[in-house]
């Protein structure tokens, strides 16, 4: 059974995007691969933010009253 042209295009696009970003995709379907790619990008971004102290996690316990 021949593969759907839209499926081929989606597969090609996600492979291209993942290669350009240096992300290895393990998902079988393009839809799952897009979700995996987005999740990886978000997770890597959060790690960078936390490692670079962009978020101040200190809590000020002084009373303002």
C-alpha cells in the first residue's frame, strides 16, 4: 500500500527540523514526533534557565508590617 503524500511530507519535515536542532526523535508517527520534539525543546530550555539562575527562587521572609 503506497504511503500518503501528506504523511511523507510530515515525516520529512520533522526529520529536517530535528536534524537542524540536533534532537534525536524516537517516535514512529509524525504526530508523536512533533510532540516529542516540542517536549525536548521545552525541557532543554527549562534546564538552561534553571542552570543559569534566570529564576530567583529565594523567598523573602521579612515582615513588611
